[in-house]
């Protein structure tokens, strides 16, 4: 394996990582703040891609124009879902939350089939990224680099939001102590709606920008939510940098695993998840302990 | 309660003579899922542990049978003991490591283990046939004809229910619930939570393997989706839909789920959509499960009767 | 030889020193109290003694046996009965089932999975005996989830008594009770343990109750021993007065 080849494989892994990050960071936020494990998270990821496909009618020329529309649609959808459904299970036993989000997964799956059709949808490279670039002498899809850049910007913006704005501080605070915030007069239900909308928005956005990378169908939702779980568990539930680290680890394991032992590269990612849960259940960069005393 | 049970037993015993081919198949499916759901609820109701990995035990039971029949030419029924042992071993492995974690982390680890197993089975074309699965498994004798399989599943459900009933009433059963209710208090009176939870997991997983065996006998095949997380989700749905806090809740849930699917599928392909709505309705309007709907009616009728 | 000896226990949590060099000795038959405000280290010490936490240094000796490393679920077999803070009985079971289970746990019969719980006649009878001691005979078939606080505490004590203890360890046994209920509970505990000849070590931060119930008191402050002695001695101890008694409502 030559150096250029190795490097390109690494970059491919980073592109997957970028997609995984955008998929998973919303899940992490939602769990951190609301305590909800969102089994429908992959469904919203796929919906974002469907929105974009439908808006552009599969033509990559309109990619950038409609991307923000797809993002906005996801944000709104997230807000609506939280208001109408999530709110009612916030304080109930986890298995109700799981069933509710699973119900959403099922509904979105069939509604997508009805509206968009069951076939795989794909899109070409977006405007400006149609030509490959030469990396160490080898052609490499330029959009992969673009995607990595997009994810990096998103991560940075998210960090800035959480650590440098008033609302971001509230979001971080509600992750720690919801009751305290309520006592201080903060409108926590509205905050929850915003957080959930943000999480779903990120997922939808992630799905949309990932469309040139992988074609989608409704079945992707079921696989991707598990990938999101792996990333978040490995990185640490509720930690942005943890999600980024987790995404990179999983992305690279999948990229290199496919070379070394293609049959079991997926099994490796689950094994990593299990190992983390066994030795450091709160994730590589997470905080809360989870083991029984 | 005893009267209702006796009536149900009689109905179930004679049901096959009143059902057409298709109806019988649906009935068998319902019984198999009911057994799986009862096995799952043994763990969930008595320890509070929500496992998302029971598909691993279910699938192990099924694949053990499939492999022995397809590769070694064994008789279907003869594979049962080994299928149970295999399921027990897998449960022991998963349970031993998972039980020491709490709540959502426990759930995630069971999910991870089950998915690992799925990933391996799904890709190991050489041994398990990969995603082509193992097909053309034709049981002979009792398990080979639908009525026989029906009774086998019914008896299996009865046995599983009896085991659960006996264990629940025993000191071990109470110990499990003590650990569920208040782990610190349980430790203080001398109970080591860990070993009981693992034991419960193993029993639950082994009985899930029994369901897997029956599933393969009915399907005449084994596919990796037996191990996939949506299978774990299905059994959880069956339990909660029926009502996890009643003894036969899981059975009710399984029957409702299977029958509903059969009915909906005969009219439309959009069963997931229908199920999604049913689950939504349940979470929002009758969270204690279908069984609680019967209790409500009873309570409403009682005052009238008294008057 | 004292029944329970705590020798120079220290315990830290990630840099925070919860206990520093704490020693105490409880004589057989004594009613010994561990006092101090919240955060003083009472519950930490309690959890170290009962094996919930591992100690960093020091020893715990019971009736001459070193139980420093003994884990919680084995403690009862040494003859120690334990009740933790806010550790209410098992709500899904009746009083009788609760106590019978505890008796079976002592006899190592909780692994039995074939016969029903209450078919263990001997254990059930012993449970009824204990339930009578705590005066709850009329409630034995009640599910504990439905009981009021005061009765719950009695069931809790019954659970601890089921271990046939020589020493009873209670962590904040009066928590959650109203003033009159506390007075009742104090005299109830004192008479019960006197009549059974059981030694008591308990933690509490209600000073009045402690001064009434205990024969010997140790005051902890910020993880270290502030004072130790009889109620009278403690009452007039300058350091203690300054720290707590003056500010007690």
C-alpha cells in the first residue's frame, strides 16, 4: 500500500466521517439535553436527502440553491415533531420514548415511499465540484473535500453557538440541570423545541449534503440510526467533540476495514462500540458514569 | 382468572380445526412471537432491564437449528437441545457483560452485541450463507405439518408461561423484583444483584432461543434478519403493546401484532405506516397496553352492575 | 473488645477528601450516633463500613473480624443489619413478602426457583415474628407501596432485623418523618433494641433526636472527628455548640 493510496483512503474515510458527524451530532444533542434516544434520527437524515432530491429534481445544478431550503424544512419538521409528539413522552419511562421514535421511523418510512417512491435516489456532484482534484497525483472526488470542509464549518459553528452565545449556554445548561433552569424562569419547553429542531435540522442537512456520496432509499434510515448510535456511544453521549472523534474513528475503520477484511469491517465498528461500553461507558470524551456501584 | 385461562386453553386447543391454511399460518406466527415476547418479558418485567439484543438469542436458536439441519442432516426436533444450549451461551456472554451497566447503556451494549453477531452472520458466506441465508429446511414429522407445528408452538408457549409463573412466585423471582425495585436495599439484605440479573438474562435468552427454533421450523429457512435490531424492536413492541405489567400481556400483544399485520397486509403494502400509527396511539392514549383497555371496560361496567 | 471498631478510615473521591483519619469504637449494647451537618461525611463513613465504598486506608473490625474489604451483600452474614438512606422496602411486595425474602436471603435460599416464596413456612413464621416486634402485624398483607412513611420505616427496620444482627446500622432513620413521628420513632427504636439486646449505630442530623436516643455520640465535621462523648458532653462541647447546636432550628 503506497503512501498516496493510504492517504486517499484516509481522505475517503474522512468524507464518511463528515457525513456521520452531521448525522450523529443531532442525536447526541437531543440525548444530552432531552434524554431522548431518537430511533427516528436516521429517518430525518434520509428525509433531508429526499427533500433535496425532490427540490432539485435530481439535477445537481440546483444543489446549493435548494440545500438551505432542505435545511429549513428539516428544522421546521423537527420543531413540529417535538411540539406535537416528543413533549408528551419527555418525563415518561424510556421504553415509551423508544416506541414513539420507532413509530415515527415507521411512519416516515412509508410516507417517504408514498411521496418519493421506493427506488434509490442519487444525485451527481454539485455545481463547482464536478471535476476531481489531483491528490498526490491521483484523481479524487473534490466534493469529498468539500464535504469535509462543510462538516468542519458546521462543527465550528455549533461550538461557537454552544459556547459563545446566550442560547447556546442555555442549551448546555439544560443538559446539566433542567430543574435549575426552570427555577430561574427560563422557558425550558421552548428550549427543548429549539434543541430538537436543531438536532433534526442537522440530521436533515447531513442527509442532504451526503446525497452525492451515497444514493438513498428508505432502508438507509434503519441502518444509519445504528451508525449514529455507534458514533455517539464511542464519542460520548452529549459531547460535540466526542461525536466528531467518534465519527472519524468509525469513518476510518469502515474505510480501512473494507480493505483489510471487507467481510467484517462493519462488525469492527460494533466491536469498538462494545469495547467502549465495557471499559468507558460514557464514551471517549463523555462525562457521566454509568456503572452500577 | 383460572376460568378465563381454561376457556382460552380450550379455544386454542381446538382452533386449528376451524382455520384455513392461511389462518393456521397466522396462528403459528402469533404463537411463536408470543413465546418470544413472554421470554423477553421475564427479563424486562422482573428486572426492569430493557434489552435491545434479544434478537441475538432468538437468532442463535434459529441458526443453530438451521446449521445442524443443513450441514449435518440432523432431524429438526433433535436440534432443539443444542439450539437451547447455544442460545444460553450467547445470553450468558451478552448478559455477563451488559448487566453491569445501567439503563440506556445496558440497552446500547445489548444492541451492540446483537448487531455484531448480525454483522458476522450477514457476511460469513462460507459458514452461514451470508445474506442468502439458509433455505430449504423442511422439518419432518410433527413439525413438518402445520397442525403439528401449531400444537408444538402452543405447547411451547404453555411451557414457557409455566416456567415464568413458577419462577416469579419463587424466592428467586422475588429477589429479581427486589433488585429491580431497590438495588441498594437488596444488597443490604444480602442479595448480590449481579448474579441474579445475569441468571434472569440467561433464562430469558434461552427461552428466546426456543422461539427462534420454532421460527425457523415455520419459515423453513434462516436469514440474518433474525439477528437484526428490528427483530429486537418487534418483540419489545409486542410486549408493551399488550401490556408488560400483566402476566399474559405479551401474548395479547403478540397476537394483536401478528393478526393486525396479516389483516393490514391483505389490503395494503403500507403495514409500517399502520403499525406506526397504532404505536403512536398507544403511547399517547393507552400506554398500559391493549390489556388495559379490557380493564377499563370492566371498571366502567361494574358500577352499572352494582346499581 | 468493642463490637465494632473503625480504625483511622480515610476516603477521597477524585481529590475531594471525604473522610480523614476517622476512628470510633462501639461497645456491645450501645446506642451510638454519628452526627454532623450534611456533607460532614456521615453517610460516606456509613457506606465505607457497610462495604458500599472501598476505603482508601484504615480498617473496619467487627467482633474481632476484619470486614474492611467485605462487600455489602456479605455483611449480613457477619451479624450486621443494614438500612441505607431513603432505602424504603420493596414497593411491589407485601410486608410479609418483604421480610420473608430477607429471612430467606440470610439463609441463602434466594436462589431457589421452584417453590413459592410463602411456602417456606419457617422463614415466613420468623418473618411474622419480626413484623410483630415492629408492631405491624395488622399490616402484614399490605403492599408496602401503599403504606405511610412511619410504617415504611418500621418495615425497613424489620428488614434489617431479619438478618439476625448483633449490630444494626441505620443511615438517617428519621429522614422524611414529621416532628411527632420522630419522637415516636425514637422511643420505638430505643425500646425495641433494648429488648432485643441489639447494638445500634446510626447517622442523623436532627440534633434533638440524637440527644434523646443516643448514649454515645460522635460528631463529624468536614470529614474529620470533631467531638466524641455522651450527650451531655457533646451538648456542652464548645466546638460543637459553635458549629451546630446554636444554628439548629
